[in-house]
C-alpha cells in the first residue's frame, strides 16, 4: 500500500465503517422513520469531522497491510461499531418490551399506536415511554456520550486488530441481563398492581358468581393503571436515564 496516497483514504474509510455501523443500530439514529440519506450523510459528516483527530494513527497502522488483512480490518471495524450501537440499543429494547408487558397488565394490550423507532404497532404506554426516553436521550445530550464512546473505543480496540468475539459475546449477554432486570424493575409497579387487583377481582367473583365482576371491574382496573402511570412516569424515566448515563460513563 502506498503510504502517501492510499493510507489516509483507507483510514477515513475505516472510521466511516465503525461510525456507520454504530449508527445503523444505536437508538434514535437507527429509526426507519429517519430517511436513509440523512443517516448516511450524518455518518459521513461525523466521520469526516473525526478523521483529523484519528486519521494519522489509523493511517500508520494500516500502511503495511495486505489486501486480505485490510478486508479483515474492515470487518472488524463494522463489528466493533455494530457492537457499540447494539449495546446502547438494548436499553431501549428492554424498556419497550417490559412496558408492553406493563400495558398488558393494566388492560391496554391492544397495539393501537405506532412504534417509536420501527414500522409496526405497540401499546400506547410502551410508545409513550420509548418516545420519552428517546427525547431525553437528546435533551440530556447523551448522544454525544455515545460518540465519545466510539472515539475512546479506538484506544481499546485499534483498527486492524483482532475483534474479541468471545469478550463481546460475554459483554452482550451481561448487558442483556442487566437491561432486562432494569426494565423489570421499572415495570414492577404495573405488574404488582395487576397481580393484586386481579386477585381481588377473582375473590369477589368467587363470592358473587352470579355477577360478572371481572367484566364490570376491567374499566376500573384500566383507570387505576393509568393513574399509576401518572404517578410513576417521572421516576421511571429518571431511573432509566440514570442507568443509561451510568453505562455510558463507565463503558
């Protein structure tokens, strides 16, 4: 490879591979509602902005690589960027999944509203929480923290190095477990409320079998769930953003 001509171009392309792969999976930016051209131009702009900061070191690293090694480096950059974006997206997927379970617990399981990031439908509570968390992601400027994590990843996982597949898989499993527990903790008020209320309705129905207590009580159960949502929504979003911010800070 010609160091003076090709290495800087290859370095810029490798930066784009990592950032572009991250943008394909990270929250908000990976939404299908955001036009593909805008996502592409945004990834190109950020890659171009980071090239003066990272390009020289990467160019020296890839200067002596063969074509086979260069292809492996491109694959490693795509995998690294995709892993960073996927780890961030897991938080929002866990929130969406457990809030869907919370909506089912309070009788609002009909998927009548659009999903925040993908094409499809899901319950209103899940849509409200997901969109609110996405808005807070930008309001608290955590999207810049994701970019900082990408920049710092070059010191831990330099280009043209072996992608740690085993370590990444373990990290993915750990993060999946942590985010599921986080989502379960956030949805626990609705789940506990559902168990208690349905148990009470079931006992009343046993005592008065001639009256369809369950069908009469369902609007009251749903109204109580909405009241519980009104009381807990601030704490749920605050706890979610605190956990997400803590993960970005610690890496």
